[in-house]
C-alpha cells in the first residue's frame, strides 16, 4: 500500500499515525472487547476519551478557563446559524466582514434572524485582498462582529487579529484552527468544522467566552442552545463519538509533534515553497492574492488555460498528488496544506509543477 499526498481542502488528509492507531483499535479499544464507536457516550471509557480530547485541545490552543470548549455535531455552517440564535436578539444588528465565499455563507445563515450589516466587503476587489481595518464601518449597537479567519476557497487570511471595540469578535477558523499560536482572549467566539486541521468531518468545535452564554438570544430549541451544551459537557444528546475520538487522536499527535508553534513553522515553510514555485514560474502559474494576506493553508492558483488545467489535474493525480482541482466557484487549481500534510508533500508538488511547466510551458 502507498499513501498519496492529499491536498484536499476538506475532508482532508489526516496524520498517518492517527489512522494507524484507529485501525489498530478498531475492533478492540484498550482491551475492553469492543470498538470505542460501540460504547455508550456515558460510559467511563468514552467519557475518558472525551475529557482527554478536551484537555489536550485546551492545552494545544492555550484556551483560557473563562472560555467554554464545545464539541458539536455537524459542520461549521450550523454554527454560523446558531450564532444569531444564541447571541443576538430578534432583528438586532450584527456586523460581518466579508473576505470570501465563506463570509457570504455565514451571512446567508443569519439573515432570517438578524439585521446584517456588511462592515467591509472584499468582493468588489475579487476577494484578492482584505479591506484595511480603517475602512470598516462597524455599528455602534452590533451584537457581534464576524470575520472568516481564513477563506478556504479564495485563499486569503487574516495575519493578525483585527482590533474591534464595538462588540465581541466572532471568527470562523474552520480552515486554519490550530495552525499557529493564537491569542484566544481577543475573541468572543471561535468556531471550526474539524475536517481540515483537527480530524474528521461530522464534529465542530466552538470556543466561547463563558459570559456570552448568558445572552438571551432568540426563541430557539434547547438543542440549538450553546449554554445547554456547555452545562452538559457537550453531551446534551448523543455526541458523534467516533469523530470526537479521532479528533482527540489528532490533537494528541499535534501536541507530540511540538504543538502550534511547530506547525506554524512547518506551515510557513510549505506555503513558502508553493508560492515560490508560483511566483518563480514567469507567469505560467498565477496566484492573484495580495502577498500580505496570502493564505498559508489554501493556495488557489491558475494556469494559462483550461486544457492545461485539466491536464495538470489528471497528471498530478497519476503522480500521487491528490485533489488539486480548484473549487468550482473560482476554477483553476488549489493546494491545501493543512497541519497533517507532510513537508515532503509540498516539495513533491513543487517538483511536479516545475516538471509540468518544462513539458507544457
Ligand atoms: N467555513 C469555512 C472557512 C469553510 O472552509 C467551510 C467548509 N469548507 C465551512 C465554513 C462550511 O463547513 P461545513 O461544510 O462543515 O458546514
């Protein structure tokens, strides 16, 4: 068996060590005679797995004690809707800074419940840059300000946490969580689907300043209430135990590898290799994002025409480089370089790119 290098944007590559451990424990977890996925979420075995994952993620991300850490079923889109239901009153103003496709999705989820104010919008510039902080028009009375820390499709990222004083800052970290050190205390809430940097799809993490859980929000079911999930340690109903377990293994692996500082170093090196190959190609490959906000996680890039793009996708796959086709919203190619993607993968991609250009340039 050979494992290819997988550049998928998500669900994405997982550490091989994690997959091997899950495989080894599949039929019999820790000698109990059953798989972890067959055990009750209320039993001592799974409770220990869940608590370990929480403690490890708190350690990995240095999450302060006055923040709740929730493990929620489903994806980031669900959290996008829950933000309005939990933290804004009906029709209340909320500020959104839109820097790509996922910022627009976030707005779509809350429109039925709140008065959305777009405080800044990168779309007129084709989402190739992040509007400068001093151009944002923040509201006096917003319930929160929402940003997308890293735009998975457009490939732009906030390099620093923007200073926001009018309301708590909420951020979608789906595609960059735990990829570098972060000062969690600058945020009111951070959410992320796990399927890029933290593990498998089907579980999301929400990191929220506890005092915000006291907000009334709007009429909603208990199951849509973050405070209820927090009060029951994310076991208000049956949680996605398999996903939680895999997330725990992935986080433990990240700690063993040296934590977020080490991943920041590796991720910067991988991204520098790929951007270097693009910028050094004399225009054969193009990435149009302003250099100061280029994503280190997702690199969209383009060839001179569609025929070459299709050829690149086919030939790279045959060469063991998977999932380099761009998202349909922007076309072209995209390389996602999450924590679990080894540095050798970025080198293999760059070698392939140079060879492809030699043959087709
Ligand atoms: N936000 C971002 C930044 C994403 O990349 C994605 C998925 N690619 C989403 C939100 C939506 O996540 P999900 O499909 O888990 O709902």
